[in-house]
C-alpha cells in the first residue's frame, strides 16, 4: 500500500505503483480462488481509478475518500478470519501513512494542488486587511456626526468615518477621541470635559 499510494504522491514513473499492486495481488491470491481473485483485483483497480479521477479531474476529495474506503473494505473482506482482515486493514492504513515519507525523498507530484491554497496572504505579497490611514487616526479628536449606539459616523478633520464606541451611547455632536484602529474598525471614546 505504501508503494501504491506513494506513486500518487511522488513521481516514480509507475515502478512503485506496479510493485505495490503486485504485492496486493499476491495478498489476494493467498486468500482467494482464481475467479474471486479477478473480481477483487477489478474492484481494487476501480478504487485506484477513483483516486486518479479525483486527483486529475474533480479535485474535491470525495472520490478519493470513496476509493480509500473501498480499498479498506476489499482488503478486510477477502480473508477467512475477521482478525486477519483487521490486520490487513491496519496494514493498509499504516501503508498510506508511511507513503508520505516518499515526499521527503522523491520529487512531488502536483496531482491535488488545485484544492490546496499554497499562497500566503502576507503584507509583503500585497495583502493587508488593515486600512493604513486608520492607524494615523489613533489619539486624534473629532466629533460624532450621528449617534453612536454603538456604531455610527464620526468626523475627524474634513473626513467622515464609520466608528464604534466602547459600548457607550455617544450622542450626535459630542467630542470623541480615537482609541484603537483594528482592520477596518475604528474604536472611539467620549472626550471628557
């Protein structure tokens, strides 16, 4: 299983996938008659096809989950004993987890990159939720244009801004001071006196 799933994660030119499927075919051959061996192998190939279709076309993970569940079911159900089947299922799960070790050694395959956002929304990349001009308003005084209960409009200099009071009712015309600017939010308090 480690070799088979490793083929999906890294570029191994099919060698790992062929070895992995060969070992699984040997596992099935141990427990099944030739007719049932072909049926189990066909269902296992269907599960692998679901992984490929999801990675290449859909990219939402649904078919991959169905494929992995189908793999677990097939490996667990081909044995004559439930305990041996459980060992097989545990082996599949451990194999899937160990296949991620291939990412440390071999070049990564970009199969599921469409569903993952790798870009970071940093200030250096031009993303910023903070309105820079709001930082300059901290400690400046102005006047409440509308009642702040707790949100409303304030005026500092010649510009009007949407602001929030610190949980207090601020009447229209009262003098205010900006105490905090966070993102797109301006916090104000009443100027005493």
